[in-house]
C-alpha cells in the first residue's frame, strides 16, 4: 500500500513528538555534548558525506541546474570545516535563559517569565546541505524536536547528514535520536504535507523562493499552523554623494562574493549627483566579477531578486535616486526589506538614511552579507524573518524558538 505524503509526514511528526518531551528535559551538558559530537562526526563521516553530496551535484548538473544553485548545493571540505567550527562554538554558547524574574506582586508573590520549547517544529528549506546542520543544531540547542524537509536536489546529502552525523550524535549524548526527522522523499507535495499537521507540528519555518514560500504559508494558514517565513531577500546598496570610492569597491566585491544567497547585493541605488562619476566604477567592479548591470528603465519590479532567477543570478539592478530619503523609500517599498547599506562618509546623511529605512538589517559602510546568524550573532540561524510584526525578526536563532509562559509563585519558594 502506497503511503501518501500527508501520512508519511504525519508519521515522522509523531515520532518526533514522542521524543520531544525527553529532549525538552535534556540537560545543558547533554545538549552541548550532542553538538560537539555532531562537529566531530562531520569529519569522521567525510567520505560518506562526500559520496552522497557528489551524487546530488552530478544529478543536478545533468538536469541543468545553474552555477549559483550548484554552489549552494556543494558540501566541500571547507564548508564541512566551517560547519564543524560553528557547532563547536554553539556547544560552548551559553544556553537560553529559561526563567526570567519579572516583578514582585502583592501578597508575597513573584512573577516569572518561563521560556518553554515549542514542541515539534517543521522546517522547509532550499537545497543547501549546510542548512540541514544549521537547523538541526538550532532545534537541539532550543530543545525543540523537528521534521526537516530540504529541496529535492539535496535530499541525498540531507539523508547522509542525518544518518552519519545528527542521529548518532544525539544517541551518543543520551538524547532520543528520533527527535530530529528528515523527509527523505522528493517533491513539493511533501512540503505542503509539512504545513498540514496542526496537531503535531506547532510551528513551520519556511525558507526558499518567494512564490513557493507564499503558497506554503497560505496552506499553513488554512490548516491552523503558525509560520516563520523567510521568503524573499536581496540586499540594497545606496551609494551616496559622500561615498568613498575605495569603500564602494570593497562593498560591491563583498556584497557579490556569492550570488545564490539572500543577503547579496541585489539593487544598487546611486545618488544622481555622482551618478556619472560612480556608475563606471560600479560597472567596472561588477563586470570584472562577471556580473551584468541591469539599469533602469526595468522590465521587472525594482526589487526583483536575482538570486532566485535561475540562470540570471549574475545580475545587479542599478537605479539613480535624488537623495538618501528617496533611497530609503525605494528600499522600504520596492524590496523585501531584508537589508540595506549606505556608502558614505557623511554622518548626517547616514543617520537620515538609517532612521528612515525600516528593513531588518541596516548597515553603514558595511556589507549586507553580514545579515546572517553566525556573522552577526555568532550562532547559526534557522532563517531570516522579515515580517513587520512583533516577535523574532532578522536572523532567527535558538534563543528565539520558545513559548513564553508566566509563572506566579510564592516569593519564598
């Protein structure tokens, strides 16, 4: 009898839910030990991981995957080393504060904010093997169980990481390895099944392309599953009249070092006073890196995210603007609101731009590529939330994955 996507995902969620309670009760020492074991096993299992990843890459290449997406798919020695270093750092990071005193109440009572695990979190993410480790480690650190589903191109790598790294590391630390589950079947129908389990999966973290993530979010809403979505990206670089050309060259190079990531430079806004002077500089730097400049008038929305445009990732949009307030307005209204940088030596101009820009990450003479959990906060992330609502915004880390509970008790207990 064939198992439907909903049945398969529900079964995985049930297994994760059965292990969630023991994970929630795991000691800080157990969690740190599991993370350290994951770091060690990345090296111990490098041959098995390489074989699985090479097969994924070969299949994707034969299917015509673009160079930028292939770059995200590869899990080479350097990325394994970086992942291991991140895990060791996370193992040493102080755990989430689980009880926070708020105030004293009448009658000798005290109010305490308790931070409790969500339970089972579903995560859907793009075909990037490193995200499997990033997400699993964040769930473990926050004591949440999880059901993880990656893009079809990376399923072989995800299975290998789960089999050789995640599950055995949990077991070694005395934590039920069933707490982290991997959806091992390809196809978007399994992503939709992930957001249709309201009794089992309490929260779904959605990463990937805007169109797919929006559809998943709508499906989750219909079934009463809460979501944290990272659907769109694209960094903005505003070149002010007071920009230093050396700084501009550096930030353009840093902002386009990888083209398949959400926090890359996607749109350059250029102050019209210096446009004739600096546009050749911009074209020179980008052209040397093999990146095309798409200048206005556009045949697409101003904030069109090139990282998601298969085959045309090596493109940056260029638009002239009259001043810093106009630049902030474009960044606020025409882009996802992920991140924006102002390049200027004029402090007053920088403050006006930064005060007007309302996006998730705001930078002055610094690259938007810094909008990343590890680079900003020294811990991996599960995604970057750009919603305009209270709650975790920006890089979402283990410290954000909790439910708040108020406890009132006698003050002398």
